[in-house]
């Protein structure tokens, strides 16, 4: 059921704007944006019916506003820069919650945030909701499919990436000729691509996954124009991800760029459940 009102916690990138537009198109009448200062784009704030911003370390302030706004459905979309955890001043609540976590990664940090939000009577929806136009089906999306070597690396890379993701380390790996060049850690996808390309040179394959049982309320895999351009710069020749389990921002533009650069994009069929498109 589509809610009448929705809060979007918005980080960096185009994802929040796409989510907001998708929610509007689905019939959400009132959309409030809780934007992360220095990350959320102004166009997202302008498009909302009401918007506020808060610092990445001001969780207490954000939750106080959330409790007052009266909306009981929320989505978390957009990138929260990993370095924010090292360069941000934290309020007392944020410090306490982080101190409680023996392991700090996307799963534990955002999972703890969701606990705090839902303890206040606000349901956190999957971040894939209203994003159906941006979630690819299975198949080869580009004019060029992977060659035999790239296909072998994709199959091997998917197996390795699923093991890494199951440990909550990261979602992305780079592979070339059966050798793992880079495994994503806290630095994020783009830094992983650069690191792997420096080691392996041209011809690497990038694989991005979501683990079995992945919590789609946060940290769903995302792929967009910026990463395509980075792949070209770094010599990555094929990118693979799971069908129905990745958000591709502006798919026509992404596929067009990949075709221009000769990068094969492959959406892999798996037995894993698709990301939910409605609440």
C-alpha cells in the first residue's frame, strides 16, 4: 500500500531525486526530506514539501525532528560518505550508538540507526521502493556482451563477491584472469575500482552483489554514470551485478555510455529474491 506521506533521509548523489520522483509518481501526496548536510543536493530539498538538514553526527537532532513531523514511513537513500565517520563531530547519542558497535560497517551502523528510528514508531521501507524503473532485469544490457575470459571472471567474481558480502565487508570486487585484484572495504566502490585497476591494468572485471538475506532498507547496490566513466578511465571492460537487486540510476544514459566505451554490462540471474518495489 502506498503511504500518503513519506520521509526521505537523503544523502549524496542522484538516488534521492529519483526516489522522490518515483514516490510522487506512485501517489505519495506529501514528501519530507531529512537531508545530510554537505551531501544532499539542493534540488532534492526544493522538490520536497518540507525539508530540513542535519550534520552526519547529529543523530539526536534528526530523530527529534522525525518524532515531531508526524510521518510514520521513511526511506534511506543516497550515499553517506564513509569518511564522515572520521571527520565529523558527533552528538552524545551518535557517540553512544557507535560505541556500542563492536564492528562498524554499513550493516551494523545503518541497522542500529533503523532500530532507533523504528523504536519511535516510524517504519523504514526498503530503499528499492518506487525505483522499479531503475532496477534491471536479467540479461546483457549493452550491445557488447562479455567475451569468454570476461565471462569466466564474472562467474568466479560473483562467487567470491558473495562470500565477501556475506561477511559484511563490502559488495564489490575486481577480478582479472581469475585473480582478485581488489575487495571493497570501507572506502566505497569507486576507490576499490581505482585500487584494483592500479594493480591489474586494463581488462579487469567488476562484480557488485547483495548477499543472501541482504536488508534492502539500506545499502542496496547502486550503479550510475559516474562509475561507468570511472570504469573507462581505469580500464575496466565488463561490469556484472544481480538482476532485480541493484539500482541503476538513469539506465538509458548508463547503457549508452557503456556502449560508447565498449564496456559490457551484465545483469545476472540468481535464485535470490528481488528487491521490493512497493512498501
